C-alpha cells in the first residue's frame, strides 16, 4: 500500500488507473500522478529519462502560461 493512499480515519484508498498513448495516470483520492511511458511518436519523444523529465510538474507550474 502506498503511504499517500491513507486518509485520516478512513482506511486505505484503492488507486484507480487510466492509460493514454504516452502515460499511465494513477488516481489516489483527490490526487493524480502521471508516469510518462518511454515512447517516441516523432511529434512526442519521451524515449529517454532526460526527455521524460523535461516537462516536470515544477517546469509546468513555473511557465509563463500558468501565471
């Protein structure tokens, strides 16, 4: 069981999963975790760990579009 899957007094929460062409999404309570797949579609290249981490959550929240 994942430590973040526990809520006070309610016991464990079962994660739910969804899959896209480029990622696995894990839904736990009110949170969503995105795990990028190692794929290269030409228009989208996540084939290396460096390319998958280039758009980390920190990078997205610090972009000008999010201001």
